[in-house]
């Protein structure tokens, strides 16, 4: 098996919890360097032999690095990804891809011209609940879907001192959780005809929006996406209605909590759902059945990246798909600002 050296830029929550363990789970990848001021001696215990850099430049200058992973504050994604592509590296960028569709288009064109692989870590395509829902929608068992509601609600009443919650470009829950919900909706129903959005600040002391509701018009399907910071008793994660039945799912994928607890792909129970949270499908005749959740598999993303580099396969998340997500966010911000529905052009 061909092995590739990976350089990870950023070792905060995203880099240490969501990326490094997934990279290490792929036999064909070797986590060779980490560029971060936050990386300490514990990193060497977890990944023996990894090189540590205070800044990204040494990592980018290393000819042995094949793949660069950008997991830094959102406002820096574009410059770092462009520098990595210009250095001849394949690139993975954490979500959200960039802060404008124009920046995304530039990176897509740059990667194409250089013959390099460029992908975006939309890991929640591999949430078990979404995999289960996608299977039900694509099988046709719900019929033509006319109503799709997806929530990413939390109860976090205290504002934390972190960049995601400071008044700066790329901060706020729309960029953070919205990029997941939008990507999932676009995977199921394609680009919307229009976008309507309402953003709000729910918590005292918050500097940026911590709640939103988006309405995407997909023609025959009404898509409602919601996130909030003060939801103590969440409703359904997914509520989907079609001409032949309804799909309702409570609870959230287990992989994030498992990673924070130090668990890894291959551990007992990895990606499995609590049976009490299994979805229910109610058919047109009123018959209700419980559907076992498909196991979640975040590791599938980096396995796909490996095969894209080694075998010429398609990347697991197309960068152009990620540009479409950014376009929806741009239109949502404009819709909220102008208090009107904006056509997706």
C-alpha cells in the first residue's frame, strides 16, 4: 500500500478531536507534522514521531508532505488552502470551506489546474442518523418528500471565550452548525430555488448569532433548518414527510462524544446509536415501524481522500459542493439583512 505523509495545520478541538484520529485510522496515511501553537507534549504521546511546528510555513515547505489538512479559524481557511495548493499539496479544508463563494471558486480552479485533490470535511454526511434518513429518502419508501425539517439544537447558556463566539468574520452558529445542515439538505434535494433566513442572538452577552432558521425552497419540497443555543428539551433531529410516509428521528450521532472520550474507529460500539433513539417510519396506512440506525462512520471521509490520491477516485466531498453550501450561507445572511427571500442564482 502506498503511504502518504499528512500535515495538519491547527490542533484545537477540530484538529485534535475530529481530524487527527481519523487521519491515523487510515493505514495509508501517516500524520507527519502538526503546525499549531497549542500542540504540547501530549501530542507526541498520541502520535509518536510527529513533527511539531509553531507556524504553517515549515510544514508547507516540507517536500515530504503529500496532503495538507487545514483546521484553523474559518477566516484563515482560504489563505492557507491556497498556499498549500501553490506548494503542490493535496488539500482537505475543515468546514465551512471558505468565507465567500468567490474564494471557493478560486480554490477549485487552482486545484483543477494543478491536478491536485481538494476536499472539504463535511463529516456529518457520515452521521448514522443522516445515513439512515438518506437511505429512506433515496429508496422511495417515503414517496415524494414535501417537508424536511432538520434541527441542530443545543443547551449552552454560557457564552464561551472562543473565536467562534467573537464578533469576527466566520464566527457564529450559521457558519458553524449551519454548514452541516445545509450540506445535508443539498445532498438530499440539490440546490434550492430560493433562501429565506432569520438569525438571532438568544443568550445574554453573545456577540454573534447563536440561533437561526433557514427556509430553502426546493420546488416541491419545503426544507426548514434550525439551530439554537437555548433548547433544553430538543424536539426531533429530523422530521421528514412524504407522500407515502413520515420519518421521525430523535437524538444525535454518537461519534462526536465518543471522540471527545478518546474512543476511536474500530472500538466496541463505534458509531452505534442508542436503540431508544432509533427512527420511526409511519406508512401511508398508519403502520409504524422502528428503523435501526445505520452505524456512523466519520473515518469514511479520510478513507475516501486516500483513494482519491492513490487510485484517482472521486474525493468524498467535492469542493464545488462546499462552494454551494457557502453560497447558501451568503444568501441567508443577505436574506436576514434585507428581510426578504433571495433567489438562488
